C-alpha cells in the first residue's frame, strides 16, 4: 500500500459493444502504424481533423508485429463515436478501440 495521495489506480471495464452505443466520453485506442516516415503525424492529423483531443500518447514495443515495431496507445477526450470511427478509417495501419468510458 502506498500512502502518497498523488498515487492512484484506474480500473477499466472492457467489453464488446456496438459502435453506435459507445458513450460520449474518453476512449482508449491502440494503433500499429505503417512503417514509413510521417505515419504518426498522419494519424495525429486524422484525430485533429475530427476535432478529437488526445490526453495521452504512449508507444510500446510490439514484438508480435516484428522487430522494431511499436504500438501506440492513445487516450482521447470526449470521443464522439462517429468522429472516432471516421478518424480511424483514415489511419494507415491497424487500429483497435480498447474501450470507451
């Protein structure tokens, strides 16, 4: 146990849900982008064009995708389901919505 008031833990309930019933709120998305210069910029531009605000962007190695491949995890604020789906359709590579809350 930590007694530091700045420490906290988030718990997520993740389940499969139809796109039209996802709530308006935050969403977590995983991206495995094409291996070319500017692919991350293009992905971020797709979010900006859809007026989607990123709260965080983290990269982690994706050993299942091959050597030197990285998966990007994004947390998006006030993610309108239609805007999020449109932005993900524009992204070159794999994208997966991990959850919305």
